[in-house]
């Protein structure tokens, strides 16, 4: 299914869209991609990566079409999502420059989510992760001592969820900062 929403305060509005069904359009792709996006897709060798990238792009473009005033009348193929050198996505219009807004995309296991804010002073980041067991060295390498303690104070069965929550929050924050 699809979910789409946004904030109620016009000064702090963040829109989001989540898609769990992976429409056939995401698998067959080219109808909604711009020429430069098709070139990027052609460089991707692994089918899983291609499919997830397509699903993320489809979800982000649908969100832009629904919530960005410049995109509301554009076909999806005229909305281009480019990436900064850091990997951070940003919306562009075909034959035009970068559009206003901060955009974030994440995808995992047939689910894609995108978030958007048009407020210049706001940044947004989203991340999807699967709750699964992770090794203690993962936590030791990527978590602060306080986060490590929060994980290992819990009963073993509760640790995977806490590890995933902390990791996902870190990833989303890094994306919002343009570093993820």
C-alpha cells in the first residue's frame, strides 16, 4: 500500500510518502525516468540494487508530483532527481535548474520511502532498516558509549530492535545533514 502525509504547521512542513507494493512501473521503469536517469540505471549491474533504486526514484517523484508546486503538472519523466557528491538527492526540472526543497530517499526489502520539505531552513532525512540481529562489534564500531550501554542494558531479545532504531536514527540524521 501507499501512505502519504505531511505536517500541519505551514512553517515546518515535512511531506512523506511510503510505498510497500513496488508498482510494476518501478520494475519496468523507463517511462518515468529522464534520459540521464536511464544512463545511471544502465550503469547498475545488480538487479536488486536496480530495483530498489527504481522504487526509491518512483516514490520520490510521486511525492514531488503531489507536494512540490513546480512538479504538480509535470510528467514524472520531467522530474529529475540528481545527487550531490555526498549522495544527497535533490529535485531538478528537465531543462531547468535545481528546484527548492530538501529531499531524502530510502529503500529496503520492497519498501521505499521519501521525505520532502520546501522550507529553506529545514533539512530532512529518512532511513529504512530491517530489524535483525547484529554483531556486538557493529555496535562497538558505530555507537557512542551511551548508545552501547542503552543496547546492552536490555534483555537479549530486545537488543535487535534497539540497535536498529539507533542505527536508523543516525542514518536519517546524517542524510538530513547531507552526509549520509
